[in-house]
């Protein structure tokens, strides 16, 4: 059986991982991050937009279902707590840069 990449995988392939990582390093986006990197956050947020998820609980349920191979997207974890903490951290960093 021939392998056919999913539309989501094709969408992620359009993003240069090296370029993204260089931007993250320049702005220290992964500073003090242990498990849930900026790349994981980007992949999860793109997934949420594409699949029209409306809440963190809905997003967590979809990501933890057996139908979605998180390892193939190079995403470390998809726990609700990780998502919420990352959103809080990103918002704090953004507010510091704006003010």
C-alpha cells in the first residue's frame, strides 16, 4: 500500500523547521521550557485552527485520541496543563514586549 501524507502533514512541510527554530532562538522562545517547545505549540495551534476546535478540552481530546500520531508531528506532549501553561507564558512574554 502506498503512503500518502495527510493534508495536515503537507501543511506542516511548508514551514521550514530550521527557519522557525532560528527565530525561536533569536527571541529566546524556548527559554526555561522543559517539555513543550514552541514548535509543539505551533503545531497544536495550527491543528486547532484547521480542525476548528473551540476549547482546550476539545483540543486535548482530539490530540490524545489514537487516530492522531503526535510523534509523527514531532510534538512532545498534549496535556491540557501543558497547553494552558504555554498559552499563559506566551501571553506574558508578549505583554512584556509590548509595554
